[in-house]
C-alpha cells in the first residue's frame, strides 16, 4: 500500500530499455526474470522513483503531467501505477532515501 | 540524478506529452531474446484497425515444423473436422474454414497451413497475421494466462473448437502437432516499409521480440 512518507526507488538490478518509437519502455527484472512493457504513464512514474518520498514523487508526477499534457495527474492514477510497479518488483519501497538505481540494456548479451 | 536518468525522464515526459495521460499500464510479455537486431520502427506499429494497403496485417508469425506424413495426415484430418456449436448446429464445414473466417478483435488472422510437396517428410508452415505488435503481445499474454489457468493441455486432436471459444483454444490444439517436432522454429516477419533506417545502428542493442513461444 502506498505511503506518502516512505521512499520509493527503482529495483537495483533493473534493466531499462526505452522504446519511444513504439510508445513504451521495456523493463527486464533479472531477479525474477520477466519482461514488461510500460506505457508512458507507468514509465514516467518509474523514472520519478529515485529514492524520494512518495509525497515528493506524487507532486513531481502531478507537475509534469500538468505541464506536458495540461491534464490533471490524479493521485489515484499515480498510486495505482506505483503499486503495480511495486507488485511486479520494478520499484521497491525503502524507509530511507537512496541514490538512484537502474541501468539500461545497452549491449549485446546483457540479457538472455 | 545522472545524465542517463535525466535523459530517460525527459523521454518519458515527451512520450506522455505526445500520447496524453492514460491509466498506467505494466504488461507482462512472453519474450524471446535475440542478439542479432533491434526494434527500429518509424511509425507506431500497433494500429488498432487494418491499414488500407495491408489489410491482412503488418506482421506475420510463421511456424515451421516437420512431421512424418502419418502425423501430418492427423493434422490434415483435424483441420478438416466439422465445427459445431453447443446445440449441435454446424458453424463451419471444417476447422480450417472456421479459422480463415476468424478475425479476432485483438487483430490476429489465420493465414493458412501449407505443406511441402515431394519431400521425405511433411515440411509444414503455418502463418498467423497480426495488425501490429500490440495484437501479438495481447495474444501471447492471453495464451500464457490461459495455459496457466488450464494446467495440462488437452489431448492431441481432442475437441473441435467451439465458436464460443476464442482463438486461444485453437492455438493450444494446433501446438500439439507443432510441438511434435523438436526442431520446430518460429519466425517473426514484419513489413519492411514500417521500419526506420536500417543502414545504421542495426547492431547496437539486442532485439527483444515478442513471439508465440513455440
């Protein structure tokens, strides 16, 4: 369950492969081998999870959504996305602020 | 925040700006990892409607498998079975006729099963057309989910697909024959004109291809 005071960070061993040409971002989770496609909204939430508190991330999400689309980034949208990312091991919760994590699939043979 | 993270955040923001806000979607996909290419589309490869000049679709999944002629004959007979509904009414004269008539909302279309002529064994090719990556992803995910839910597969040549069933049951039954060949393979073909410039950066990253997992 989302808690505004907890901090959220991308899983440390994540592989991130943006594919904006296809309108998505591919995520590989090596610790529990699975590949996911994230739409733009889920991808943005993921990128904002850099160790800040849930409250700060939610505010950042709302701000970006407002500036880039003119729409309202409702809290329920943010929370459902964050919880889905957490359920799939893409984002983890931490009680203390952590440095950003994550990497990209950038060379052949990285992921098999 | 590192430059790489900032670049990704910017890319995500730009994509959101183009697509607009929608419900966050995190889809689990069946994957086949290759190291000999990249995804390099110039257009959105997931049209929801057939595009006029490519009414069948922009992507083909091709199953290639070799069977002894006796087994190929079983497959032939299965394809020739009558399709009836729950009340016993004839829906199609043959399974293959029914397959050709199915154009699921998810955007998949049966393209036929073909066999070699004059070879020691039956070299068979089955074609599935897709409107785009999205259609293939949906079908792959649905297949995975339905197989998990169903447990053990049905016996080869079991029931004839009921029209109330979706195309998943047909896939499951079909694969019993395909899986008889340990050297079977699946090829994913995509409309060449849908790609971007193939002359550069063709080897910069592994290709992550969604398939039907033969």
